[in-house]
C-alpha cells in the first residue's frame, strides 16, 4: 500500500479494507494486492476519487463480483464521486500479497504463495516447488496438478498427514 | 478509429474465445479429474483474455463517428446499440469472426485437443512476447498479462505431447494422427493479413522460433512432422472471415441463447 497523503484517501482505503475476496473470504482485496491506487483530485464538493484495481488472472470470475462489492461498500458509506478503473499493467503478481494475507491463507488451510520463483518460465518438466503443508507443516508434499479449483490455485498432497490441499500458486 | 487496429484486436479476441469454447466442451469429460480441471482452467484463462480484447475493441467502437458506424455495419452489427463485449461475442456472424482456423478444428480425441493447444500456445507465447512491446499500450498490457497464463498452458500441453507421443503404441499413433490432421492449419498463423500489416505486427523470426520449438518437442516425443512439412498445403482465410465448416456449429451453440432471447440477462 503506498503512503497515505490525504484524509479522504485514508478513508477510502479503510472502506476497501472491508471488501473480501468472494472465492477466498478470509482475504480482503487489499491482502491480495488487487487495489493498486486511490487518487483524489479537487477539494470539498469538487472532490473526485479514482480507485484503481487490477485483476489476478484474466479470466477470474471473482472480478465482476469484487467490482460490485466495492460499489456496495462505497454506497453504504455514502461515497458517490468516484470512478472505479481496471488496469492490466503492470500485471498482478502474488508478490503483492501482504504478509498478513499469507498468514490468513495458511490458517484457512490454503498454502500461501512462495516468493516468485522460476514457475513463470516455459521450461518443461521443472522441479516441483517445495510447498509446506498448511495443516501439519511438513515439507514432504507433492503436486497433484498445476491447475486447481480456481485459476489461482494448484493441487498438492501432503506425504506425511496425507491430506490433499490447495496451494495459492505463485504467479 | 483505426479499423485495422480494431480488426486485429477482434482477431486476437476471436482466436482466444473460440479455443476457450472448444476446450470447455471437455468439462466433465476429461480422462481424469485433474486433467479435466486443467483444461477448463485453460479455457477460463483464454475466455478472460478474449474478454479483455473485446472490452477494448468495444471501447474503440463506441466513438460516435460515421466511419466507425460504417465499420460496425460492415461487420453485420446494428449501429443503434452500444457495442459491448457481449455484442461482439454473440451478435456477430461467422463471416465476421477472424479467429485462426486451427482453433475451430474439432476436439477429436484427447491427443488432438492437446496438440491443438500445444501448437497454439507455442505461437501465442512468441507472438505475445512481441506484442508486449507494441506501441498500443492496451494491447501491450493485455499481452503482458496473458503471457503469464500462456506459460502454464505451454508447459502443460508440451509435457502432454511428449508423454503421449513417447507413451504407448496407441497414444503414439493418436498423437501422430493429430499432427497430420492439424499441421495444414498452422501455416495461416504466419501469413499476415492486411490489417496485421497495417498495425505493424512484427512477424520476423516468429515462424522460425515456433518451428524450432515445435520440431524439438515433436522429436522428444518420438513423433515426426509431416514429410516436407514446408510443402504441405496450408488452409487460410480465418483472418478474413472465411472459415472451415466447424465454426458455424460452434457459434450456433455459443450464441444460441442470445439469438433466441436477445438481450437475455442473469
């Protein structure tokens, strides 16, 4: 989150902090790094706010709902003079996920993303990422599938406690 | 409005939409659950990419200028309604879709679906590498966003080509058939349409890079390209809206609801 320069900006960030991700409800959209910037121009009645968000994956079906939930929260707070802009560049990365978000994910039973590694290269048959089991904390795990229940997750299984689990794959 | 640019954006969107639609037919029918999920994930990425292109094309097409209206009419659409991503996907007829012919080819067996994805993902990866640098910043942004997803598709499909080609006698034969079936639809990718020349899409080196990578993986998979692969007759026309018979059926299914109940909403 960039440095806060203005009371209104702080208020808007606080409102956005209450919007949860519809697929992973323990995370807020701030934890995910979806909100990139809140800009304010003008003062008093002419004050205009621009909220800039970016999608996680191109096809993430949660984005339409997130946009709607942002509008609902802002409407409840009586905020009207704003625009909600979606930008694609720079492309979202799991490196933008907050530390707090990673802890919440783990507590929820989803392994949080490792720091950006080599998974974004086209090399074949790469060594699997070492992912820690969110339940028993063992590192003896293996990947079942690079694609999971949502675009942002891969499917792993723990070789110690045998539980299958989701890994929020680094992207 | 730069009509060549909009046509190019539609070409990119149509290609990803049609491949998404084809792949999505495997939903519930994949050989094992994990691979069923992998392919539907890939469909979802491609559909999202198509939406990004359509949203951008729609934005450009909503300029209130006579030349823009003429262009919309030339694509067989009404000019009295606001153009949206849905209108572009649902209200355009086959002749005005500019997707690559490769993407509309039938799913066939698992081998053919894998190979289609492999041939396209390899191409998409090298093309979008270049598009990330395109002077149109929104095209560049969509390409940069998409290529991260394409990298997954590329690895997944390449690994499957090797696994199946170098697998059993049966899977080897099916992969070889898939290569022979789909190869004639690959030439079109590297044949620039007029609108691509206009928007300065840089094709230099693209074919060689693609062919090198494809050749090396096909070899690893113990498969072979068709004999004299450079002399195989190549089908063309998708970029100009001249399609194989398959696209009509795909659109019939894809557009059915909006054709039967125009404007229907959730």
